[in-house]
């Protein structure tokens, strides 16, 4: 297939994008992209194009804080990502927006209540992808870090707010 459609994997730094990418590959060892403990592991914007996959996968660098980068570099990467999506939006048939479940309440508060625009937030990304009509699936990752009780609370928080916030 010459012009394969692409799957976009997007989200803040360190939420688990590269780990999820690896899970989607027939042979995870084929993926040379880095995943790691420190935010800012993936720096290159490169698509994975395997002969045995009918679509390409683009595992983007993360938005926001990166351990070994300056604020200027973080802003540069954010701009690069935005320009990339704008330029290639037609090629994306689907986007996976990965969110760290532990940060969900904080993100909702900052984006919807405080209207903070200085920090790149997952909901900004969601609205951004919606502008290009790219269908998305939101993945709440790192759920294993929550206790059963916390999981229930997060779920209630999401379900009660989703309609008001036009989340899902
Ligand atoms: N506990 C837990 N850890 C996870 C999970 N998914 C990923 N991790 C860990 O989180 C860290 C970051 O994972 P990556 O896959 O590199 O995250 P990323 O979003 O690609 O990060 P950047 O490329 O820096 O934006 C690694 O140490 C992973 O092992 C998960 O579901 N649960
Ligand atoms: Mg990564």
C-alpha cells in the first residue's frame, strides 16, 4: 500500500504514549523509539511504517514538561507538533489521546475552571484534534496506580462532568 493512513498517538509527556505504541505493534522489538521514566523520552517526530501493518503509527513527543529540556525547547517541540498535525491532518484516520489518570482532576480544574492557557493540557489537544475532524479515543492510562476506591471516585468525577464539559 503506497499511501497508508496514519494513527496518531498524542498526549502530555510521560503519560505512556510510547508504551502503548509498543503494544500495538506485531513485534514490539521492532520499535526503536524510546520510552522511559523521565518526561521527554521521545523527541523525534517519525512515523512507524511496517510492511505487516496496514497503517502507519505516529508516536509523538509529549507536550509540556521534559526533564532534560529548557522551557524554550519544550515550546519548540509543542510548535513542531502543532505544525505537524496541521500539515498532515488529512492523513490521520484516528487519534489516541493518552491522559495520565492521576492528573485528570487537576487538568479539568486548570482548563475548565481556571481557564489557564499557559500550560499545554490534554483538553486543549482534544479540542485541537476536533478542529481537524480527526476521530479520537481518550485513553486514561496508569490506572494501575489507583486503588479500587480511587478508581471509583475518578469514574464518578468523569461521568458527572463529561456532559457539562463536552468531554466524551
Ligand atoms: N504504572 C504504569 N506505568 C506506566 C504505564 N504506561 C507507561 N508507564 C511508564 O511510564 C513511563 C513513561 O512511559 P513512556 O511510554 O515513555 O511515555 P511517553 O508518553 O511516550 O513519554 P514521552 O515520550 O516522554 O512524552 C515509563 O517508565 C513507563 O514504563 C502504565 O499503564 N502504568
Ligand atoms: Mg514517548
